[in-house]
C-alpha cells in the first residue's frame, strides 16, 4: 500500500522531488540503509523509520519536520505547534546555571515561608551527625 502525505505526495514522490531524482544507492547512503530498503520504499512496501526520514532530509538540505509529515509520522496540523525544549544543565553557561539555581532557591524559600513549621521540631527530626552514629555503634558492640 502506497501511503501519501496530507498533500497527496507519496514518500517516493517526495524523495524524487527533493533529491532531484537521486539514485537509490545515493538515497540509501544518505539514509544509512541498504539499497534494497530504498527499493521497498519506491514500491510502497514500507516506509523508513523516523530516524531514517530525518537523515535523508538533512542530507538533502530539507526540513526534517517536512519529511516526517510526508512519511506520515506527523500531521500537517501538528507542525504549527510551538515546540519548547528544555536545555540540559550541562549545556548552560555558569551564569545561566547560577540564575536557575537562584530561582529554585527563591521558590523553595517562599514555599518554606508559606508553610509554618516549628524549628525545634525540624531539629529533632534531623538525622544525628555521623560522629554520633559511630559512637552509638561502638557503644552497642
């Protein structure tokens, strides 16, 4: 069964258009698959995995989202959605990391301030210092 995108274009028609009718061998190299897989795409027997779709799009200078829509992984209506990505802490500069930590500490302080607690009780609930644990273990042996 040959699948078509929302615009009626099949995956193979899309490949022909964006690759300027590149050979199956060249498309296979771009996708990181064997030429037999590309032949099955041409016949409509299967569709490449999303990571292969993205690899082909990037290789031929196309937007990967466009390719994912044509391959049927995304609906055209989903493309207009705003995508917000969270950065990994390792990708932040020192200043950005300090700012983020400051915001978290401020939120934590505000929530501690909002929830009344007895300071004496908080000290009693805290675990004993490690030196006291070692002394207790030695006394019990």
